[in-house]
C-alpha cells in the first residue's frame, strides 16, 4: 500500500530543464506517452529522482522504468532514438526489481558517444500513469542541478492501488481500447504505436477481427485494417507488461495533434465530376489555384527481367548498404523539414525499418533474386495488401511505400532520374510520392495532376502547404494526354483544360496578372483611411503582439492597433516582468504607431495560454476556468502591476485599455474603480479609455449594461465562437465548424452593436473574422466600425471597405440574420460579392 500520496521529483541530472513540448520527438512532445518534462544533461550519470523501485532497465540500457513510493511510474529515457545504439556507451548501475533511494546512480553513459550517435541528448522524464497523479512544477525552465526539486507529484486517488514493489516477474497484461486516431491505424499512428512499444522490454501485439500483428511491424499494424473508433485488444508479455499496456492504451486512445489526414478535407471539400465536358478532365481538389503550362508526364521506374543468377550474401550486402544510405537521407529530411514534412518522413523511416518488409526482401534474395527485384517485390506485395483493405486512407498509404520502393531503387541503380522538366510544367503522374513532390518543386513546376491518390494523401498535404495547384483521382485517361501540350489547370474548380485556345491562355495570363496587380494596387492604397462609398469611416487597425509587429502594421497602413495581446510580450521568460519592463514594452508599441490609437488588452492568461512565470493550478476545464479578467480578480497584484505601467504610457490619450473575458458589468466597474485609485495615487487627472471584450455570450447579451459603463466594445469572435457554439477553438476535428459567420454569432454581434449604438459607443471586431474579406460587408452591415486585422490583411480589407455602401451592407446583414447555418451565410456573402461589388474586388 502506498500511503505517501505526495512526493517530490528531483532533477536526475544537472542540465537545462525543458518543457515536455520542447522535446524534439513528437511522441514525447505531444504527450502520447504521458506528461512530464526533459533535461538536456551535462553529466554522464542518471540519478534516481525519488525513492522507489526499479521496474525494469531497458535491454539496451538507454532507459529505466521506475515506480516511486507513491505509486507513480516513470520512464527516464536518456536521449532521443538512443535505442538504436543497442546499449553501446551505456552501463546499468541497478537491476530490475532493486530498491532505490533518491539520488542513487541508475545509469552511466558515455556523454560524447551518445551525443554523436543519437539524434539528441535531451532526455524525456515521463509520468506513465498520469491518470492517477497530478504534476505541479516547482520551477520553470532553465539550468537545474542534480537533486534539485522539479515537480510535486500528487496522487489523485483516495486509495492508491496496491502495487507490489517486487512485481517484476514476466507476466501478461491485456486490455481493450477504442482507437482515437482519425482515419484509424494508418501510417503515422502505427509508427507512433510501434515507437511506444519499443520503450518497453515486453513483446506487444494488437488483436483485431481475429488477426494479430506485432507492434514491431508498421505495415503489419496497418494491415489489421483498424478504423477510427474500432476496438482493439492489446496484449503485452514481459516483466514490464503492466506499464507497457498502460502506455499502449494511451497511445491508441490519444489522437495525435498533427494528424492532418482529415483536417484539410474539411477546409477544402473534395469534388469529383465525371469526365464529360469536351476537352476537360475533372479531378478531386487537393490544392486550389489557377495556372497554365506545358503538360509533362512523369513515369515510375520499371525493372528489366531478373536474370536470377545472384549470390545471396552479395545481394544482402548491396541491399543493406542502400537501406543505410536511404535511411540517412530520410533522417536528414526529418531534421531539416518543417513540421508536416518531418512527420511524413519520420513515418517513412519507421516503414523502412519494418521487420515484415525487410524479412520479405531478404527472403526473396535468399531465393536467388537480385537486391533490386527483391526490394521491389517485397514493397509491391505490401502495397497490394494495403490496397485490398476496405479503408481508403490506408490504401493511400501504399503510396508512401511506393515512395520507399523508388528511393531504394534509385540508390541501387545508381541513377538519379535525369529528366528535363520545363519550368512551370503541369506534372501528370500516376501517383506522386512526397519526395517526388519536393524534387519537382525544386524544378519550379506550376501544378500537379494525378490519376490516383486522394485529397488526404501526404502529397496533397504537402502541395497545399506549398501553394501548388493539385488535382487527384483523375483516372487513367490522364495518360492519354500528349506530352508538352499547353494546358490550363484550374484547380479552384477541379478542372484540367486539355485544349485551351489562345484566347483562353491569354485570359489565364490576364487573370493571373490581375491578381498580382490588384495586390500591388491595394498595397499602394493601404495608408489613407478607408471610407465606404457613402462616406462612413471604417478604421482598419491591426492585431499585434510586439513592437516589431506594430512597426509592420504601420508599414502596412494600419489605422492603429486594435488589439495588443500583452500576454505574448513576456512568453519567453521565467520571471514576471517588472513595471518598468512593461512600461517600456507598451510605450514602444505606441511609439511605433505615431499619432494613432493603441488598444492594449490586460493580460489574458489561462485556457490555452500559459506563462512559465505564472504557473496556474491544473483545472479540469481550463477554458471555462480561471482566465482573462477572472485571473486579475484572483491575483489583484498582477492586474495592479499592469495598470500602473499602463497609466504611465504617454500620451495617455492614445492608449486605450481593453479587458478580456468580461461576463458582467461588475467586473468592469471594479477595474474602473481601481484605475481611478491608482491614478489618484500618482496625481493623474487624465484617464485612458476603458473598453471590454465581447467574447462570452453573456457579455453580448448584457451589452446594453456594459456599453453604459465602457468607452468601447471589442468583439473577440474567436472565443465568442467557441463559447457560443460549444466547440473548442483548437479542436482539429471541429475546425471547419467553428465558423464565426454562424448566424448565432451574427445575432450576438447585432445585439452588441445596437446596444452600443443606443449608448453612443463604438464597436470593433478584433477576432479572426475581421481579417476575412468575405465577412467585411456583413460586419459593417451589423454596425461594426473598427476592424482589427492581421497586419498583412490591412490593404485588402481597406480595399474591400471602399467598395461597400453601408445601406447595402445593412440589407445584407438583415438577410443573414434569418439564415440557418454558417454555410448558408457564407454562400449569401459570396452572392453579395458577385452581384453587388465591382468585379475588381472579388476576382
Ligand atoms: C478572440 O477571442 O477573438 C480574441 C481576439 O482574443 P484571443 O484570440 O486572444 O483569445
Ligand atoms: Mg479571446
């Protein structure tokens, strides 16, 4: 029985203390293994962070699992990807089942060797049974000394489980769980499951629909055909089976944050049409855009007949050598690419290490095949298996395998595909691979058409990220098209025009030039004020988080700062900013915006925004907890500090103070009274304007009361959407539905504007909706008079304003209030743009 419910976790090495999110490995950083932190060590000995027992030392001695006396179970993992060192450079100083005291040496390692041979020395320290314990940091990131207290670990259970300290014999543990990864166990989740299982000594298998697969094999796991919400059984065998099971259940039931496989679908609905229109082929939109260019067909590598006369040992060596080189190549892409790209290539790396694939290839060599044919045959067999599964997402992942086939074959054949691709070409391919796409992008292609593929494929994700127009699923007829023929790829509308005449080609050129020139023109007109056609001034201000942002906003023509999010001014520090530091930060933003007004919002911490120097208690539902102005009430000294600094900026007349997350008038009155007190203390006669954010439905509903006491109202459509629609603003799966153009929000905005108007107060919008040109007319029609947008959008929104007439906008707004969905509102706004606005604005 563990009666010690709270314990202190001390630094197991000296070194730089990092947050979990800073670990350079998504499996740890995203918390799939559990919560915790990391240290970039300076010493070569890992010490026990608490008293307890060694559950097990990894076979490769690069990690230990410990159980503390309060029952919390921990993985201390030296470096990243150090399992690959196979124990080289590591010495275990304890054994499985051994009792340990805090500070006792556990592992010794060769710091230089491990640093040179592994991806990183940063060592994750992860709580594995986090559902039973809460972690409270004792201090923020920075240099830590071995033995220094880092965390307080508190048991959440009334009665902690009776866990035997000596329970380290080999045992079997089983559990069932629903898979939460969108699209099921496709490549990335499968690779993550494999990586999780590799942290333990236990053998792990997944059972589904009467079939089982070892977690060692990514393709084996994908081959189970597990879809999202399918229930699988996890079976772990070994002396650490219990904690392995817990980690696996968590990995399977925690969707990864970067699972982008479905999200883009919501943003860009795929459309497929039969190829009926003369001279036009249709496809599913993977990435929008409009371009003309010569068509260029790209073929995949075909092998000649295998002569069959090979020495297996020699072919083994040839294949192994090629695999090592390709792995090194892919690892470089993982390290150097941006986030999405890295995730894709990390999956390729896991596939390349798949024992099922390697066994099949080496078996084929043993049967007399050449390395090239053996590799090709092994990969294609796995592709066939994936394509047979009734899961389009998994079938698409066969393309990743084909990419690996190609890469390894190129290495084996020693022949980089030497093709002359004309610049601006529209590439036609059966199905491109991610590395093909990166290679093609370097050649300066204009767009892509694929016979196969889907809008969720990795290539589609990459094409969107790079702004390359791309259509997929166009069918085999695509290959009947002649090479080098001038075509038009209208990926905005899912069309490939095969025989554009000269007039059409000229039109495309004109449209593209117009788009470019329109942007240039808007930029030239960015600085003068924006007046509607009936001469109503609409302020187009900017949202900023720093002085640099403010300078950029000034260059872009912003009429002022509509929102300075002060919480972001001090994110990179471990101590609270002094009053002087705050004053200098605020003053610098005012100075960057000569003559213009600057709205400074008091600190909006809590919810999804956290500061290192201000650790907040863990909350069950932080978005509904202590955030915004509520924190100012709970910690009045913080708010006082900020208000004192704000009252010192000059000229005070240009500084407006904005309060976040206001729900009722008493919160505003309390701050106004406090500002009066602080101003009197310093003999100040002037008062800055004081406004409130309308970002909680109650504030919109009580806007008449708030308008009575506030100088202005600023609508935060991001939070207002979240709280009105009851949809987390950061929820990837709901991203397409958290739409601030929902009629429910429009009604709250209308209510706010008319309440403010009755009290002669002005209303601005500083949420992301203000930057959406489709929403400009609606917002003006509802009565909004200031739009605070991201700096690069200033010119476009000003141009939009200048083409509007407020009476027409009001008629539009009245109509929108009667609609039933955000989709219907967007459609009506589009119709308004095409029917009412001059062409130049909307083309
Ligand atoms: C909002 O909620 O719309 C807003 C502007 O505030 P933030 O995005 O900082 O929460
Ligand atoms: Mg907000």
